[in-house]
C-alpha cells in the first residue's frame, strides 16, 4: 500500500494538505506561503529554536505541577522538547525570520513540531490532534506575546556568551602582539600627522583594552534580558494562566536553561517594552564601531608595501587583484569593516522597530530578532576570523619603524621641557627646512650635550611620563 503524500489539517480558514513527512502543521504551512521575504528560516538561528523548546518544556512542567496537564502528555512534550534541544528536527522550523503577526508563526511552528513529535512518542500519528493538541496542550497558559519575547531573551543570552568567547580570543591575540612588540619604538600620530613616540606594543595594547571595555558593557547589558514576561499571556494580565503559573514556569525555565531568570515585576509593561533589545543592539553597535576603527588602523599601518606606512605586515591570505600581479590586499580587516557597517544598519532597524510598537504589544519583534541575530552571528564570526586569519600572523617592520622615528620632527616634543618651547620650535623649523633630523640640529646649536641628548631620547623616556628638573633655565644656542 502506498504511503499518502499528505495529511489533511484544518484551521479557521479551512482545510489544507500538509506534507505527510512534515512535523509542522497547517499554521506553519500558511506562514511559509505568506512570508516569502528573506529566504532565511528561523532554523538559521539555532539558539532561538533551543530557547523555544526550553520555554515549551518549562510550560509543560509548570502546568502539570498545577494539575492542569496530564502527566503522560507532559512527559511526551518534555521528551519532544529534549530532542529539539539536542538538535533534532531543526529542519522543521521553516517559517521566515521576517514575518507579520508579532511572532505567532514562529510560536505555532514550535507548537506543531513539538506536538507532532510528542504524538509519535505517545504512539499516534502526526496530525492526530485529538490526543494531543498544539494549542490546547503544548501552548497551554501561553501566548505568542510571552513565549516569543521570552525565547528571544534566552537566545540573546546565549548569543552574548558566544560573542564574548570570540571577543576574548581576539583580545588575547592583540594582547600577545602587544607583548611581542613591546620593545619596538615607533612614531605615534594624531590627525594623520606626526605626533610623539610610542611603542608598537602600546599601540596594540589599546586594541586589547578596547575589547575588554566592550566585553564589560556586553555583560552589563546581558543582565537586562534575564527579566522575562513568561506568564503574561496575551497582554500581561495573565488571562488563561493559573495564578502560580508564571513563578513556576520561570523557575523551571531557569533550571532548564541554566540562566537565572526573573519574572518581570509588571507583566503588562514587560509585554510591550523592547528597551532591553535596544540596549543590547546599542552595545553591539559600540563593539562594531571600535572593531571597524581598529581594522581601519590595521589597513593604514600595513599600507604599501613601498608607498604606504609599511610599519606592520598582515598575513597574506589570497591574491589581491585580477590585473595587478603580486598585489595582496588586507581582505580580513576589510570583511570585518563590512560586518560593522551591517551592524550599524541593524541597530537602526531595531531602533525603528522598537519605537513602532503600539499600546500593549510590539508587533515588530521578528525584525528585531532577525537584526540582532545577524549582528551577533556576524560579529562573532568576524572576531574569530580577525584573530585567527589576521592578528596572530602580524609581523613588524623594525627598520621602517626606526626610520620614521629618527627622521621625525616630532621628537622635539620630548625635548621641550629641557630646552624650552622657543628653542624647540626653532629646532623643528630648521630640521624641516633642511630635511635633517632633530638630533643633528640640537647638537649643532649646542642646546644639549650628546650625553644629555641620548638620555632624553631613550625609548623609556620617550614613551612614558618622567620627572624633569623644575623650572629649567632656558637654554639658548647660536642663531640659525
């Protein structure tokens, strides 16, 4: 006997043929047909699927504890949720990430997949909802309006953890280079003009510190999303839920996820407020801004190899041109720059979507979710890529560093407290006009002895604070 290709399911709009092998049902089928927008299904973001399964498991446990869900049905739902959280059936989460309905299609996709797998566990066929129903049982005491934002928060928490891991790898790579380059004196620059000496190690240490600061901000922001509205149901009043359900479901969800979750003190407010997502997105933008600035620096410092700064070498990753033989481009910093640009745009989307909410619900959380998850995914991959394919392989060009520092007029700044501003200005002007170096001009003018000059121009003296004689007598030398 041939196995039927379809099963018949119905909703308020009528009957539809659902593929027999599908774990999703009629609601998901309609959503797939209606929302052909991004081409990216929610399964592209596994953290969201894991979070949805965790919410459904917590709800089943709480409802059974309250005597509202029969134990056999609870056990089947929990078993199905376990399988989803282990990575099974993710291919059945097929609705587009961009969807109307405030996430209802995502919630129903989860309800149907978990229900149909639970039916099999109970010994029934998929679609035999008389025994276990997606809405009546899997979605008991729930609404999309508390399930979806709660799942988003859990998924965001996990995404933060993954991003922090990637940022730490990148931070450590910069820190290792800071140690490696600690003894290499170079010229610092402000406004792309010669400034004062520093070490290449100091320059690379700043990139590590910037990442440390952003990691701290990200951890602070993650605390905001531990407050959930599970139990709010439709608008925050808890209609259809037992009075003890919110506390029990949130406690179960904390245990399942390993996250210390809290029930929001005002569920009506929490159901409509997307401020935490705006805050998270803002931190992601901050990270992207500084990562992009860092990549700009890397491209500038490695520019050349003959006609640019040429102070460092980025590891060559691929041929750079289809027409210019031998050209190698800074492709890894360039791709991270582009990730940053995308994050800037995603933050704008989150801002507008959060602002567009009306009254007791924000209907635009799906695009908030899609924007945040893209930012998290690409920033995480970008940090790993930058660390492994660029930073760890950077080498320095000591000869080029020495050449620029010795020829720089900026060295005179270090002598200003010793010879005075007027003499220092004259020395700088002469060195620039005659294309010579500061050392030769100072000695010719007899402003310092060679021993004094050597002491003043020691790398340690040039790259950190030092004690100068108080009110040194003004030195004067022969006029130029």
